C-alpha cells in the first residue's frame, strides 16, 4: 500500500543525545514536511523540502536538522540543542505542481520523550 | 494573531446529532481548504478538500467555504461514536505555499 512510514513510533532520549526520526514515502511525492504537535498548539512547521538535495527552515527549525538525499526519504534529527524536544512529530508529503492538488498527507507520527 | 483560528472545544454531542465545526482565517490569499480527522496518538487523516468558495459533500461530511467572510465549516451528519476525534482545518495559498493549520477541535460523540 502507498503511504508514509515513520519510525520509531515511540522513542526515549536522554538529555544531551541526538536522535533521528525516519520518514519514508512511496507515494512519489515531491515535497516533504516535518511538523511538531504539542497539546493546544496545533501543528508547527520544522523543515520542508520541495526537491531532492534542497530543504527550507520552517517556523521552529532551531535545534533540528534534516537531509533529503532521496526523493522517498526525509529524516529529522533532533539535536541536543533543542531545549524542549518532548513532542509528537509528524512527517507529511505532497505531490508537486499546480494540477496535483494542494493537500498534504501525514504519517502516523513519532512520539519523542526526553528522560 | 494566528492566521487560522479554531475553537479547541471539547464539543460534546449525542449520537445521531449534527456536528458543526468551523474555522476563521485572516489571509484573503488562501484558496485551498482542508479538513483532517486525528484520532488520539495517530497522524491526521484527510477528510475533505475544497478549492475556493462553495460546498462539497462526501457521505456524511459537508465542507463549506465562504471566502467573503473568511470562514470555513465542516458538518458531520448522523454522528457516530467513531467520529470522536480532533478535527483540524488547514489552508494554503498556491501550489507551493505553506500550509496553515488550526489548533484542532476535540469532538466527543456520546452513545
């Protein structure tokens, strides 16, 4: 089945450690996104990428890094510089072009807890 | 001021009632409008997608967009307990525009 796969579903991190969240899509979508969701705050954009080897900072990029070496993959690294990383992280993707429809599709999310 | 405002709820309705959800937005350049359903600890699932003003119906769901008032709505008819979830509205301007999301409204349908 086509879709967006995020892993791991649950992750615990010790303070001072970097962790990487995986996001893979087999929808042949051009653009990919990472959002953070906190209770009562809705979705906040961390990074997005419209094409391979290119990505842009979103509204809350500090303490995060990404790469886009393949069209299907957009991993997110939560670095030790992120002050409050405990959150629900969502990866999303969208086809490019004006005729493709302006909507995005989400993965199942990854829960990150700092212990 | 947020670009998209949405009442967080919770909104509690009895089974079989009509659920009415709405969002307001500030940017008149928004053209594409979406509603997502999110169950607890899951990713959002696309429910409805509309372009510009008007109505769109899909089964028990109806989405309305009033661009003159900058107001979007989602109606769920014959609500079921399985409709209990958080509903997020979203919008964007064009093919590569950023998406703006409401904070989500929690809906509880009681048997």
